């Protein structure tokens, strides 16, 4: 083991923070860590917005259903960004088609997500805690309007960071046999004995943790997640179209 592995293998989401705000140096350090993460074709297709306005934080708390984010030491909005690259390239049919393509949308999403994970790990190495929040997509159009996001940008994740006021137990991950395969994909069945063992482990975790104890298995959790109303985030596709992403290949037959 080394300090990097220790940090990575002890990751846990933090949702309770002290009242201490991040210093400008800490914020700059996290942004610098994000900037040194891998990026597709070195195009750096993301932007980071520090959200410090209490009114905007309150709106994000309402959208996500997690008002505790308002008490974090700092809040970042991670944005897939092809708009900046659009300002740097000549306007012609090829560049326009590429910038609006599914390929470049995904590249921006990948860049933003990888940058977010770099900030999480960097923060934890400094003794900070965080929670990555995909729940900003509960009302994507409102987030776009709230932060004046231009065409060819899209909000990907929120990141609440701060000084932890809790140390929750580590949540057990799936056994490697269920996520790591050699050469070919390996399907799983509902009665797989490895999955059954993991379900039991998750049930024990929820029974023994300090708060929000409940009866739960991983299988039940997935069934619950897949049973959500698909209309809840149906506007994501509308928002992508509004932001100028065509969701198809730049080359048409």
C-alpha cells in the first residue's frame, strides 16, 4: 500500500460538513488537480463553475433534493464544454458538425467526469470530503438557465466539498468477479452465488451503519432504481438539443 492507494480505497461520500469554508488556495489546488487529469485529445472540453451565491446554492439544493449541499465548504458545477472550442475554430461545415456531434458531447462529458474524480481524490488527500452529485440533472433546463450556460455546454455533475463532520462506514463494492472479466463479457444471473453473498454483505452493512438503517440488498436497490418514473429526467434530451448537440454522427450517409 502507498498513500495514493490508501486514499482511493478509503473513499466514502461525505454529506455532513463543518462550517469551515475552503480557502482560495484549497479551491485553486482542487482546480489544478482537475486540470492535470486525463483529457480527450488534449482538448480540455470542460469548464468548472464555483458556486458561492447563497441563492443559487439554495436552488441547487431544491433541484437535487439535497439542501445539505448549502453547508458544504465549497460547491463546484462541472460542465461539458465545446463552446470554448467553438470560439477557437473557424466557422465552416466540418468544424460545426464536429462540435455539435455526439462524439464531442461524450468527449466533454468524459473530460468533466475524469476532472471531477481527480478533484475528489485530491480533496481526500488533503483531509477533505465530498459527494459527487448527478442529481443536478433532475431539472437540467433550470440549471442551464441558472448559470447562463451557452450553446455547446452541458451541466454534467455537481461536487460538494468540505471538511467532514462525519466518517461513515465504507460501503462494500461489488466483488471483482462481477465487474472484471478476461477477454469477453460475462453475463450474470439473479441466483449467482457470488451475487447472493454480496447481497448478504450489503444487508449487513445497512443494518450496522450508524444512520438510515434499513433492510436492503444490492439487487433490491437496482430494482428500485430501475423502477423510477422515466419521465423524471425526460427533459435531458430536450436540454441537449437546446444546447446544440445533434446526437448523431457528423458524417451523414
